[in-house]
């Protein structure tokens, strides 16, 4: 086997394909050699165990690792080390795809997932959030001794679940839990799985609009975040491009993760943003943002044929997830010695800065892509200097 001193046994025909598969995902040559050795050892093991490649699955890999340990191998491997090999063999059709064990709970949540997508038209990320809440609720309140019984749900179960959930989240997140819980209860009733409309038993969450100032940061702090990115490394250049998009155009985390190469129109100086509810908007591409994106793209991308704009910098290489944007901003705060903040704080900072520069709420609403102007009105409270001119004096005091 090229690249190793070992034979590949019954997996010999997969060596070159696995090598190319690993290289395409950004693994270094040294790592590829070690992983090819692992393939060879698995191939020799299944030959000795009189197994076929089609029989390789998680259980077979556990048996392989146990045999290595019993033989006193010095290089210890764990189950995670076998994931790339199994993934490749399944993609290549050498072994069948994994079939997760189907349970009544899993089947019910699967039906709920389809209902959310087809009947309510929710985005994939929203479906995932609703699905996770539904799974927790059913596991905690509708199961006893491993038996799923949604027909036995009562108002007390709804209250008990909400008390646990709301005790560990903010008021805004608690409102989200209420909406998610009402949704799954509506689904259970429409499917005839619960005899009562338990959605009406879900209490509202106290939290009054415009009751507090939106969290923000100064323009100088935002610049500190940008300056903290190391422009000499691939990670630093990518992080600078991500933070610049959030800070200068107000993109949400999921909008950054969804960006594709075709979304940048360099000639027209525009950027297509894929936002909430499958909405698409065109935003002007400021020079600072364009320069940050050009510097990132100039460093090369692996895999080269990927459509998404931002990719992970470590193997296996692929599109970033939305939560990576939050990690990027938090690491920048740490480097800049600033209090921890998330990407949404930068949206607030952009709105506050536009307001200080004299932009109206309608213009700010267009930049942040708010569907309701009342949402943008929240930012009017951060302009304290202007508010002092219209605030009424306290009775009995001079202004």
C-alpha cells in the first residue's frame, strides 16, 4: 500500500479513494498517512476474522479496537478515530448506511419535523430548535418506564416542564420555549394523540417590550475586535471577514453561515443575504467589507469546489455552522480584553452608531432588514442625548 509499510487486506481497493477523500477535506499529508495505516490494519483484521467489508459498522470497529488493545498495540485508537473511515466507506457504497434504531419517540418526533416543514413552512434551523424542545418535553413528561403515552399529558405536565426550562434561560428565551411548547401541543392534538387542547394551558411569559436598554458597545470597542484578528494566519483572516460582515452590515450568524460565493457581485458592489423565512435581500458592499472578503478568498479555500463562502480551517474542511460565528466574536472579545459578547451585540452597536450619525429609523430598519419598524424603534432608546431634550422634568424639580 503506497504511503505505508502495511498491506490493506480486503480494503486494498479503497486505499486511493480514501486518500483522495481525506485530501479533499483538508487533512495534512502526515495525517493522511496515519489514517491510511488505520485502514490497512482494519483491512488485515477483517481478513483474519473472515469478515467482508460490507459487514463493517460501529460494532465491528469496537471489536477491531478491542483486538488492538488485547494485542498490546502502543498507538491507542478510540472510536472517534474510526468515524472518518466508516464515513468514507458508506459514501463509497462499500458498507451500507447506518440505520439508527427507530423508537416510538423517534418516529413521533420525525412526524412532527415533517409537519413543521410542510404545514408551517419553517426554516431548517427553526425546525431543529422546535424539534429539540419537543423531544425534551416528551421524554420528560410523556414517558414512564420507557413507554410513550402522550394521551396521559395534563396541564400539570406543561407547567412542570416550563418551570424547569424557564428557570435556566432569559426572558426572551423563555418566550421562545412557550412558542415551541404550544406548537408541539397543537400537533399532538391535531394528530388525535391528546384529547385536550393543552396549548391553552401554556401560560405567557412576563417580559415587557421596551422595558430595558438594548445591550450595545462603542464604535471604539468594535474596532478593537477587528484589530485583534491576526491577519498573518488563515484563521485570523477568515475571522476578520466574519466580524466585518457582522459589524458593518449587521448580518446575523445564520446569514453569515449561509453566504455562498455566488452571493458576492463584485462588479455591482452588492451582497445577497439569505435571511429569515427564505427571504433574500441585496445589500451594498462597502469597501471595508469587500477588502476583508477579498483577503480571505485570496488565501485559497479547501475544498476548492465548495459553494459556501466560509469554510472551517481544520480538517475535515467544510462549511461553517452558524454557532461558529458566535465563537469567533467571543474569541475576539477575549483577545481585546472586552466583556464577552455575541454577534447580536454587534448588530445593536451598528444600529446605535447609525443613529448617532443621524440616520433615521427607516434607514436603520432597511440595513438590519427588519420587517416591522416597531422592532427598529427599540434602538431609539440608546440615543440618550437626544432623549434628554424630550424627557419631561420630574414634578417639582427644575429642568
